[in-house]
């Protein structure tokens, strides 16, 4: 392979997708982009409906009747708001998520299975959100001018607690996680983990196919609870060892480079700025939603107004959020190339994700809408890395690779592994009925089909 041409290799990989598959991927991706806009509109309409019922104002007035019980009033208002917002959003979510993923063959979930998962998500929201909101309103009342600043550590604390407990208590509500089974694949993963200093007992395979057919993996958790999880869909789509190693290397990159902590810090600061803007925009949106009976931003009965503001800011921040995410994703790719050294495995894996992320978007589309660099540009990075780091004559291991571990871990040579990582072994028959929301629950970094 003297004269390896990275650009030709990119073209060749992209050409493995049929024109029909490309067209579908583009349709799916574009639709998702429009749905951001319509989802925002749906939120405004639902916020308006909640305001017009006056339920929240009435709850607040009744609880406070003559007495000063702001915390109780806030808690009950927040609980009612969360419940109403959840139920009213359900039809839209069923259309925009469940129905859409089934239409594109990305999910086989029945409506009942999907609803059961949504019920769990709704219940979790009703546990967590009112507590967060009670604390937030306390900050608003206590620090009238600087509350938005204090909101940053509050948001960070909730994010951190959530991420620590998610793999332990939340993700198991939706999926079954099993340690990677013994065999060549696990041996290779353990070797890579030792090289990179990642705890290798933290590599799991989960039954992601329950919710989504998307080829995906993710890293979740924080501190002791951090782990890498590969969806069984990877194996159902015939992932070979090179692919698995490239993907695991990428997820280890998220872990080793502390992307979750970075994201927490960045989003907490972003949330503070968002709250500052929200304080300014609140009166405008109160007018737009005809929320005359709602007080200022310090009134918990104004939650629907605050929600509408947050949805608007969130929509406007889409390119920023995605750009931050893309930087971390590109970093994880580089980590994988450096350590797992599987550029072709990476390219093969990426092509399989292209069904839900059209591979070659326009530059502006990538900047605005893509949480990951496009498949085309990621493959290009991998192929250029290959050209620069994989010597044409096979034999000698490239000297350049930074390797903390002294000796080469023996078990890496290409031949050993059989291609078929069939699923059966690791995926025990699962309990039929439950299901969940695939992507959104767990994934901090690696959104699957959903988003
Ligand atoms: Zn990633």
C-alpha cells in the first residue's frame, strides 16, 4: 500500500453506502433539524396552554392563603407544572421520536413499550425537578440581583449527582448491562485499557437494541461510577474487532480526557448566562403568553413562562452546544487513533452511524446542527492519520505512538480475532416488556439516534 491516498480511501468508504441509504440518511437528518424548530413551537404552545389553565396560580394562592409557605407552594407548583408539561408534551414526543424512529427503521419498539419508558422518565422528572426548582427559587428570593450566578453551582451539583448515580440507579431501569464476556474481544479491550490507564472492569455491553437499532456506544457516570457501554446493535450490525477497538478507544478518550467534567463546567456556566438572559426576557415572554396573573420571575407560577424562555435560549444556543460537543468528539477520535490505532475500524464503524447522521453535510449545517463532526470529516481524519502513522510495510510497529506501558501488550496482532462477535453470548434473553428511551437517558457524550 505504498502511495496510500487518504482522499481516495474516504471516497471509497463513503461509496459503501448505497445512494438509497444516503438519501434516507439525508432525509432523516434534515427532518431532525426541522423538528428542533417545531419542537420549540410545541413548547411555546404547551406553555401557553398551561398558563391559560391558571392551575399554577391557583395552587400557589391556595397554599399560601394567609400564610407564608413559599417553599411548600413552590414545591407543589413545580410538581404540578412538571406533571402537566410531561403529559402535554407526550403526543408531540410520540410523533417526533417514537413514530419517527419506527418510520426510519431505527426502532422496533411498540407504542406501549415506549410509553412505559416515558412513564419512568416522567416519574424521575417529578422526583428531581421540583427539588431543583425549590432551590432555584430560594436563590432568586435570596440573591435578587445575582441569583443567576449562584445558579451555576446549583446546576453543576445536580449534573454531577445525576451523572454519578445514573449508571447505578437510572440506566438499569431501561437496559441490562453486562460486562464484556471473556474472549478475544475482552482480552483486546483489557490490553487497551491497561495501556490507557482506564479501569477495564468498566466495559459493558447493553441491550440497546431494545430501544434503537442505531449503532452506538457511550460513556456515562462520573468518578467511581464511570463506564463505557457498547450497544448490542454494534454486534448485530457485524462489528469486528477493529471496529470495537476503535469505538472503545473513542469512548475511553471521553473518559480519560475528562470530557464529562469539562461539559459539566461549561454547561453550568452556560446555564448561569442563560438564567441572566432569562431574567431579562421574562417580562417579554410573560406578555407573549398572556400570563397576566403571573408575577415576576420570582413567582413559581411563572414556570411555564420560564420554560418558554429556556426553550428559546436553548434553540438559539444549538450551534454553540453542538460546536462544544464537536470539539470533544474530535478529541475522542484522536485519542482512539493514537491508542487503539484502528483507522479502518473507525471508518467502518462511522459508516454504520451514517444512517442517522447524514455523512456529508454542508459546512454550515455541520456547525449548526451536528453534535459530532460529520462522518466524512471523521473518516478523513482517520485516513490522514493512517497515511501519516501506519507505515506501508506492515511489519514494524510504528515508533511514534506514545505508550506509557513499556512493552507492547502481546495480544494485539491482527490475525487473532475472528470477525463474528456474535451477540448471543452476552445478551441473555431479556425480560420482554420493558423498554426505554435509548439515547437520551444515559448518554452524555454519544447521542445515538435520537438526538
Ligand atoms: Zn463520542
